[in-house]
């Protein structure tokens, strides 16, 4: 791992949101010239730094296009048995590092995945979820079109069994190992302990029409420029040391605060992920990513170029996810690539910074069912969020990162504290 050199003593300090104007346009007009001045204090221009990023991105896009032309899978595919036996090949490890995503084949046995799927159906039907469902409160996921497609359910036995399982913990540790989690005498996270970040489920039935989700990324929005933690995390983008930028460096990501009105995940996730509860073909409204972890550098520097208005951040604003679109990011979207066919029990993972989308589908063939389970290693940020998660778990509430729907408060068969194993107890901070 490379270490950042000290900034020149003349480099200007960056403002952060606590000291900025409350008016959003005014805050943007303040941060952009400050970031440009910080870059230029290194003796390089913004255009020169951005050109380094463009060359790096272009090389990655060329690799992806070459894979497509050869008929090779753009997405790395790794068997769970190789992860469990520590026999993943060096070429596969390198491909995950370059692509920032992977499929884990056979993460769970098909019979286990299908049993969980059936258990979820029983859980929601027994508790009359459909009779009491009031529709999507989450405006973003409300665009998918199915009624419902995203279930605001968090505490079913199936979800909790998967979260605290040994097989899940083993894969999460493997994924965390791609990150530089120690530097400058600081352990930024524990790669072998997960915070059991609770998320929802998706059940899309055969014949469904879904509008999908547009290209976006989830690590935050204006936080990434306007908070001290992320200013440090992305220091190489703004200190003129762009060649040292490493999308796998966890330094300062695990203790950052949030910009008011943000829609970011409160936890730090090394990878976002889901576990398939049904077979899904690659052309049936599935996940797509721009499989280039370094693309975040492009997204962060693009608003500083001269063609972007002074009060504009290429579409990034409060109370919305971070967009990636053809107006500002067309080069990146050339690499947008869908997952291959997956089977029940496979899991799908992508780097937390990664641009992703869900393709639309009309008259879907077969079910499209998943449990959203990320890799969220134990760290100060995740420990703080775990306190609210424990309260939600004990009460049957929706976690605080999600709309306050609280369907499960009085549900029969909800997973209970006495059913937690050691992994579950540690992941929720009970010990």
C-alpha cells in the first residue's frame, strides 16, 4: 500500500459543511474553488489531474471491451468452495481487484436458498403483509413499478439466518481482504467481523413489468466533497498525488460524518451485495455495474472542470442518490455491464463506490428474488449505527436508514434475540 506524502505547507485548507453557508448553491460555490486551489497548490492543474484519471479509466474500458469481444465474462466468477478452501487463483484475485465485483457460485446450496424463499413467503403471508401494505414510501425504490417488488422486511428468520451464517461470514472476510484496512498505525476496520447491516428483500414475480433503477452510486452525495472524513479519504484526488489514489484504501472512510439531507448509507460497506433466492437470467431486469472501482475519481473530479456551472455538481444534490448520466459521465457508461445468469444460492457483490443500475424488464420470465446482504465490517462508523440497529431489531422496527414503516413490530415468527449465534450477537454489538 502506498502512503500519501505530506501536502506542501502552502496548500490551502478545505472548508467543510459545518463552516459552510446553509444555502446549498452558496456552499457549492465555496467548495469548488477551494478544491481547485488545493489541486493547483501542488503545481498541477485540474485538467492535468483529470487527464490522469481519464487515461486510467480508458485502459479499464479497453480491457472490458476486449473481454466482451472474446466472449469472456466481464464479471469475475468464483466458486464458494475455493473461497472456503483458500484456493482462489491469483488471476481471479487480480480480476476482482480490477473489476471491483464478482459472483460467488454456490455460496449457499440451492435447497437452502429455495427454502429461505419459501419461508419468507410464509412469514409475510402469515402476518398479512399484503393486506396491510401501504405502498412504497421510499421514492427511489418506488420507481421499480412492481407492487410490491421491494419488501420493507428486515427481521425474518430467513434473512437473519443468512446474515449470521458461517458461509456468509467467510465470504465477507474474503471480500474485506481486498481492502487496505490498516495504515499509519490505524486499523480502520476488522475484516473478520461484520456489522450485520439489515436491508430489505426483493421478490419480483413472473410476468412482472419493472422500470428498473437508473445508473447511480451509493456511498453518499455531497458528503464526498464537503466532510472532513471524505476529504481525507479522497486526499490523493485533491493533493496533486492522483497516481497514488487507491479505491481499495479504507483510510478515513470508517469514521466520517454526513452532510445534512444526505441519503447515504449510515454504515461503511466494503461491498454491496445480494444473495439469489431464485434463478435469474442475465436479460431479465438484472443488476448492471460499471466494473471500474477507480471511476469514483472521475465522478469526484468531473464537477471541477470548466464546463460545469459554478453552482452545479454534475447532478449531485441533497436527498437524492449520486447520479451517473450521459450528460456528464458518458465515457464511464460505455463500460456498463450486466451480471451473468445466476442460480438460487449464488451471491452477487460490487465495490461500495461502484456505479450500478437495474435494467428494466417487461413480462419477466421466472422469479427475481434476492436478499440484500452487504459486507459491512466492524469499525467506529458501523459500531455507532449498530446501536440503532439493535433497538430496531428488538422492537421489530424498520432500521433508521430506511423509511419508518415498522411492519414487523407485532409479527408472529419474527427472529428473536435468543436465536442469535455468536456471529449474530457480535454483529449487532450485543457482545
